[in-house]
C-alpha cells in the first residue's frame, strides 16, 4: 500500500548517510511534515539536494541547525545564514549549481541520461574539474545527473495511487525529483479517492510515487511579506 498514516510511518526506514532530494523553492512548497519528522529522528550525515536548503532558519534550515546535513547540492545560498556560516566554517560541503543546470541535472537523473553538455558556467569556477568541449564554436562543460535515495515533496492534492496536482509555482522541482529518487515520499494537503482527479488535472502520475500521506499542521511561512497602505491599493 502506498498510503501511510503519517510522516513517521512513511519515513520509518530513512537512515544516516542517505541522499535526500527536497522539493520547494525557499519556503514555498516545502514538505513541512517530512522535514519535521527528519528533525525529530535526528538522522545525520545527509546529502541534501534542494534549491536553497531552507531559509531564515526554517524549512530544511532546521536540519542545518541540528547539524544533520553533511553535504548540500543547491543553486542558491543567499537568505540562509545557517548554510552560509557552516559552509564558511567548513562544516558543510556545498556544491553550487546554476539553477537551470540544477533542474536539468535532476531531470537527467530521472530519465536515465548519463549527463549533458551546457555552456552555462564555462570559463568560471563551476567548470573546474569538468570535461569541456567546443560545440559549434562555443565552449561547453559536462554536467553529471543528480539522483537520490529518497525525495520528500508536497502536493496540493493526491490520490491513493500517488497521482498529484500541485498548486502554482510550488510545483517547481518536485516532479523532477520524484522521477530521480529511488523512493518518493509525498505529503498532500488533501488526499482524495482514486478517480477524483481528472486526467488533465494530474501534474505527476503516481508511477513515480512510492509513499503518500495526508499532511497536517502546516505553517506555510511567508519569506518576505510585501504590502501597500490601503489608500495606495486603489
């Protein structure tokens, strides 16, 4: 059965030293229940693949604060003082990957490609130690695929087979990560009966999902709240 009662059940076999993909962009679309469970269990020496490993001490940054992450593969460090401090102190190994390259590396891992050549990062620190080629007169570097033992992602709606619908931009990297992980664990805002999602409403088919549960107690942090005075709103 794919359906689990909660995060503790769905992540019961996660252990020290795994590679973990986590969907979300900053604090948008975080698998909050799964992150809380990993923090509670205290699993360590994690390699985490996620856009920016949390933000403002929240999201995946909770695992950083507890020194559970050994290595991070991400595309953005700004706004995450915990990652910055641990990276500069040599406590966490950080591999920065340009955001488009980052997404394509995950996709490559999910569809079984051995990597790809891209001009992004050629001639910079990103290119150090990587194979280079000249293609049509332009310098390219080789990027390897990214894969994981587990992926934790959040969707707005899911059914017992694992068919998912995401809300807006919270979809971001999550479908790609589901394809690139050996075990994909999904928490959903709403778990609906099989057949409730129409074919055109499914953003990710359940073939890529191994475990799913109904999430609870979401905080849905807002990173930067921007408002206008009422008399300026029109």
